[in-house]
C-alpha cells in the first residue's frame, strides 16, 4: 500500500527547513571565512574580532527568547517568513560597513534576524512529525548548519577571490529571498494545509502527543523557568553550543595560529562540518531506532546525550599535535558527537512540552546558548591575544575547556530531564 501524500509532504517540509538552515549558515559564516583577510584590511586584533562576533551573539541570544514567544503567537509560517526576510536584507546591506563599529552594528542586526530560525524550525517539527520521527526530522534541519558551514569556504572564498568581500555578503542574502518563494507556497500547519485530504489531516493530528487536557494559554517565562525540564533544555544548549560556535567562528584563525596556510588547509575547515552533518543524522536515527525497538523516548534520547558528552572530550588531544590530518580527524569526531548531542537538545522541547510552548522553551534554550557563547568568545579573544603576546600556544586552554564543559552539561541534562511517568504527570500539572 503506498504511503499517503501527507508523509511525503512532511519530509518535503523537512527538506525545506534544511535548506533554510544552509542559507542561514552561509550568511553567518561569511564573516568568519573572511576574518583573516578583513583583520588585515581593517587592522583588527583578535579582541576586536571577538567584539564583532559578540555583537551578533548578544542579539542572537536575547532574540531567541523574544522571537520564540513571537513564533508561538504568529505561527510558524509567518514567523519564518519574517526571520528569513530580515536576515537576508541585513546580509545584502552589510557591504555598507566601513569599520569595526559598523561591522558590529550589521552583525547585531543579523543576529536579531537569525534568532527565530531554530525555535521556529523546532515548532514546525512538533507540528508535522510524530515522536518516533522527530529525532531524524530535527537532524535534517539542524544538519543544514554543517552543510552550510562546509559549503561556505568554497563559495565565499571563490567570490572573494574574484570580486572582493562585498559581493561575498550579498550573494547569500539573495538566496534567502529565492527560498522564501518555496516556503510561502509549501508550508501551512496541518490543520489548514490546502494540499492534503481531510483523512490525511486527521491522521497527522492524531500523531501529535495528546494535549487536550492541557491549558491553551502560554505560560510566562518565570513560570517556565520553575520547571526542571526547562532548565534541562537550557543546559543542553548552553554547555555545548559555544564549542560549536568556536569552531564555526574561530577555526580559520585557530589553524593560522597553529602555523597552517588557510588556502592550503580548506579540507581541515570542511571535514568537521561534514562530520557534524553525519552526527546530526546518526543521533536522530539512533533515537528513532531505539524507540521503534521498544525503548522509552527519554531513555533513547539520553543514550545519545551520554555519547555526545564523552565524544566532545576528543578536542583535548588536539593540543598535543601539529599534524593537520590528526587535528582534522579529532575535530571531526568532536563535531560528530556534538551534532548528535545537539539534535537531542533541539528535540527535547517537542518531547516535554505541548506545541503552543515549544518555540518559547526552545527560545529560552537558544538564549542560554547565546549567553554562554558570548562569555566564551570574550574569553577566547582575551586568551588568544594574551598567549600570542607571550609566544605560547594560544588555544590550548580553550580546547581543554571545550572538551570538559559539554561533559558537565551531559551530567546536568541527565539530572534535570526526568522522563518517568510520575515526573511527566507532574510536568503536565505545572503546564
């Protein structure tokens, strides 16, 4: 018997969310790819560059909580339309920047525009996918970050080499508006989608977790923060995402600090992103497989969290080698396990909360991630400059912390996120 059209439709929506994340990361990675050249052109220190990146993170971190609530109010279709249009316009206008302050201003605006992307995509998954498929669906859209990061060096450096840095910001911005045409045509919530039959609509809605006994009002943030599971979502992002953003925003500078030529080391930039993409799908597929084998949802998610916490410690051995291929392999393994952990971090709000709270809780997790990244980048810039002035290994202590902090996050997630029946009944009463 052929699968209903709605099954193909929801995976088409998943593919569309994946594509938006690819474009999102092309916009975001442009600056980090061009940073070694822009630092020379504009005479920036590592501390100056950190200030620009932090400007993005401030807007991105605060915006996720605000925009998560906005997405729950206006809906996924309109919310993603607004965010993609906003950050695409900012990318197109970034070439107007003339120096440190104006670059920081445009990166702040980009962070504000991009902040709704993950809460909205998480909400879309909660609307269209049952629990057994949410891990894989989340892996699909989240993997767009690694694919976008892998494509960016080739696309951005190619444009920069031929036409300079300004067109390298404009092209990714234009891609966002092309994507919006497909989004507006294809995406509607299941209950109002014009392309599916009433029978398929009822089937999709039946796949959702039962929330009829839960109130429809949106809880205030302080009420959400009284729930331990909310803090589990926040910790899962706060203790892992700064490591990933260090790799995306600082890896080219790190390679140069290790003595490598960036143009001859593109494989080192590219491979960890591909490994992260594989990690997304491995984490999502593993939880789906375990659930279908009869594992409880919570236990299947935590198995991947434990693997991710241990795997990210592979960053620490990189301080003992200057071999490009060994460094690449260790970073690739660490990003593989990070991405598996990250997939579960994004799935947790859909497991623990009803649809009308998913984007709000996801946004709180994103804000924790952003604040953690801001603190991390401030320290990275200071430590890198201090060690360089002292002619010592500038990133060793940073990589040790990058391996240990996610492990601590893993332990806290296991403590805060309880999935036994009594805990879930208590959560329902709180909600």
